[in-house]
């Protein structure tokens, strides 16, 4: 029983790492641009379908998997930059309700576009041949691919923390959150900065979608669950906090994994229990700042 719990915990950590990669993009966009980006899940879904097409072209080889991890997020990144440049920038001075409506409209457009290109049936991506096996954890098998997912999440977290804490871009980003007018007065092209942030957030959603494609089935509607969980990560971790998003994603992944063991039908409910607890005890999130 103890070994089963350990394997389930590791599975929860791997799920949490995918959730972190996606939600870290959302927390950047929401924390810096103050945009409730409801189409973030659609970018994740688009990347998953693009990964399916790329791996199919390469016949499910290792090269196809590596190509999908590079190309699919870049395609989504370009699409995200276009959304910010041509749509969201035009309504940046209006109420947040306009941004919410626009991003929600994009989710409908993306869903119809995916249905037009790939159809409405389920798709699947197999594990790359180099990661098809399992590792032995106290005598129980644990997929090698899940180890890659955990490692990728940790690397992304370290890189994001390094960029934000140690680079000029990160310092400008932090300043833009506090006082964008002052940053603009100092010669920084704030609209370009916002486009860059949105594109980076879209890339993270795309990378998460490509990384998650071999784990489960790919179909219309996978954007709904990921966007709900991503907003839960942003709220629990604190808006704009990468470390907070990492901690929150781990909490949600582990809570959901253990919830499946205890009450499978109520597994999603445990996420909202954790969310409500944080909202009651610490409304600004675990590592967020009170505004």
C-alpha cells in the first residue's frame, strides 16, 4: 500500500509539472498584463494537435518527438504574439471585460479551427521509442516518460526564476508590473514588452501541450480542464509568482493524484477544496502580494 501511494505521488508530481509549465505562462500574462487569458487552454490544445501531426509525419520516431517539442510551441508562440498585437493591444485601455470576451471568443474560434483541420475524433501520440520503458521504483514500474516530464518542469522553473531574478528583462518586467508608465518614460517599448510576455506565455502553454500529448488522448475539450486548473494554480500560488505557481502546481497535482485513490469521482473536487482554503486563509495566494 505504501508503494502504491509513492507511485501515485510521483504520478501527481508529473501531472503537477505539466500543469506548472502551462500555468506559469498564464501567471506571467495575468501578473504582468492583467489579462484574464481564457484562450490559454486553447493554445495548449492547439499545440497538442500540432504535436500529433508532427509525430505522425515522422512516424512516431525520436526525431519526430524532438521536432514536435520545438516546432509546436513555436507555432503557438507566433499565434499568441499575433493575438496580442492585432487584438488585445487594440483594447488595452478598455475594461477587463473586453479582454475576457475577446479571449473567450478566441477559444471558440480555435475549437472550430481544430475541428475543421483535425476533425472531432480522439487522437493519440505514442511515447518516443527512447522513453517507452519503465523504471523500477521499489519494485514497481514507473514510466520513463514521466521522469522526463518531471525533469522538464524543474528545468523550466529554474530557467524562469533565473530570467526574472537575474536578467535585465526580468527587472524591466518587475518594474512594468508596478509602474508601466514610468518604465515607458525610461525608454522601454512597453507595447513590445507586453507582446513578448504574451508570446512567452503562449510558448509555455504550447510546450506544456506538446509535453502532455503522449500521456493522454487528444480531443476537443482538453482546453477546458487545463484552463480551470491553471487559474487555480495562479490563484493559489499568487498572481505573477513563478515560485508560487510551482508550489501550487505540485499541490494540485499531488492532491488530485491522492484524491483519485480515495474518491475517484470526486478527484476534481479536491482541487477546489484546496482553492477555497487558500482564498479563505490567504486571498493573495501563497506567495502573492496583497494589493
